[in-house]
């Protein structure tokens, strides 16, 4: 992936997780779904164990702390967003809207 496309993908990932963070504040029960997904990852080995364990630790935090982590632009959060237990939390229309805005921002840079 070219540097520009990679930057757009990272921007979108952060925006998607900001939207997820807002949803978690509104509906903390979504954390249970993410915890179940991570437990499945740990059972079946479908995600590298260090990533699954890192998500397990993040999901053990209070919802407000988890939401802050999802919005963190730092390296650790960026890496974990590459394999997220929050797939399916946002509807396709929201996801495509965030992708479109990120591509537009990248085109203006």
C-alpha cells in the first residue's frame, strides 16, 4: 500500500474507533460482544495471542478508559486497531461515510 493510502487507512481506522467509542458510552453492553470475540480468538488462535491478550486487557478496563484507548492516536492503540474486536458495531453506511471523508481529506492535503 502506498504511503498515502496507508495514511488514509490509519485515519479511517481511528475515525471508526472514535465512532465505536461513542457507541460504547451510549451502550456499554457492546463491550460484552467484544470480550466474547476476544475469548474466541484466544481459544481458536485466529488472532496472534499477544494482540488478543492486549485486547483482553483493554476490555477489562472501565468503559470510559476503553473509549479513551480506542481514540488514542498512539502506537499501541494504532497497532491494536488493525485487529479489532469491534467489527460489526458500526453499520455499513457509517463506515463508508468515514472512508469517503478520509479520502476527501487526503485529496486536499
